[in-house]
C-alpha cells in the first residue's frame, strides 16, 4: 500500500506507471484538487487501477476547499 498526497498539479504519469510496475495493489490518494484527482484516476485506470472509494474531508470549514481521500485498487 502506498499513500500519496501530491501538490494541486497532481501525480505525474511516470509516477503512476511506476506504481503499476512495482505491483502496488492499493493506493491511498489524498487530494485538494478534484480536477487533478479525476485526471489521475483516469490515468491510473489505464494501468488496471479502479477507484474503490472516495471520502470528502472538510478540514477547514471556514474555507471552500475540501480534501478527499481516495482508495485506488489494482484489479
């Protein structure tokens, strides 16, 4: 299992490829950017990962930013 908390620009395609080559079965992805999260889920699906669960977390209720914790699993 690998935990990732990338900057708002998201993960690189090379990093996702490396996870797949290493045979990482579960990836816990913490994100503050829904757009890059969706992009990275689509990219990870090319390597056999599927989105198992997404949980939104409001760490700062006074702000509009909501983080999410996503579980990606290798099929």
